C-alpha cells in the first residue's frame, strides 16, 4: 500500500486550481488523474479493511484467552 497518496493529492490540487478554459481543453488530463486517484483511494480503503479485520480477529482472540 502506498502511503504517500501522491496521485490523490495531485488530483485534489488540480481540481482546486483548474480554470474554466482548462476544464474545456485539458479535461483528459484531469480525467486520467481522477482514475489514478480513485485507484489509490480504493487501495487505501482495502488496506483499512484489512487492518480492521486483523484488529477484530486479535480482539476476539484476546477475549477468548482472557475467559480461560
């Protein structure tokens, strides 16, 4: 998992600074950035899901061992 979120940051910065003419003539670049940022965002979500599942498993294991 990439922790720098470079594509996501680039996309958000581009959206904040894009002008009207750029929206018309440079939209292909923004669209590509959005796909890259979306992939990065999905990777982040999947990583967080994995961490959450691991945490839940460890919590359940701890609860079972503390009952014994």
